[in-house]
């Protein structure tokens, strides 16, 4: 086995699915992709995202204490790239990426119509973690696309997008590069 620098560990772990996190800055609907994300509790239902303190998403969550996590499918790879761009806080990534904001049931940030699933979150806690913060939200509402939900909810039906390299635009789906 070859040894690599400990700082490069992220290059040798399986990629995490990319999620889009929707927040609000006043009336501006912000949206950004995140590869550092995971469920951290089933009871209560908590979902966490690793966010740099310099990101608009972090600032918006700290200001509003609400966010929406949306799970895009492979057909949204180009839109994911657009939302990854460095845009001013006053510019809506929804609009730039051609995605449709949908009013949420409980929180103020919007769901993403084109995504496979969305879950509305209220900020539960924030912990510093090196050059990022782990932001955990309590899931207060969840939605799944009608094409996926038939008679049962199953992860087998979700077709995630994985960010496979540090280069912009290098994504994979189940068993294929996009």
C-alpha cells in the first residue's frame, strides 16, 4: 500500500452525493452545491452539511436559522456547476441555473422543483471543524418527486450525483461519468 499525505485523504474516500442547499438573503433565493453532507441522527431527524464560514450559505443560515437540502439527479449536472459559481450574495443562483423555486411548507427558503427530493431544515447546532463548520439542521418536512415515490420510499430509486474530483464539472452518477 502506498502512503500519501494525510491532508490528501479526501482523494481516497468514496465521493459523497452532491446536494443543493437553498437559503435566503432577504428576498434573494440563494442555492449552492455541497459534497460534504450526511444524516447525523434519525431521532430527531438531523442532517449536516460542511460549510466554509466565508460562504454565503453559511452566513444566510446563521442569519435565518433555516435552509432546504435538495437532492439533484444527473440531468442537473450543468445546473450544479452554475450554482457552484462565485456570484454576489444579491444574485439568485436559482435564476442563473434555470431552476424553479417552490414555496416550502414550514421554512422560508425554497425547495428546488427539478430535484428528486427536498427536505426543509431548521438550524439545530453548528460546530467548528477545521476550515469548515458542521451545520446540522432538524428536518421538519420532506418531499420526494412523484416519479420516485410510488408505493414506498426507497433510496434505491434516488439517482445521486457525485463530485468525483476537485475540478469543476467532474461528476458521476450510478456507475457512470456525467
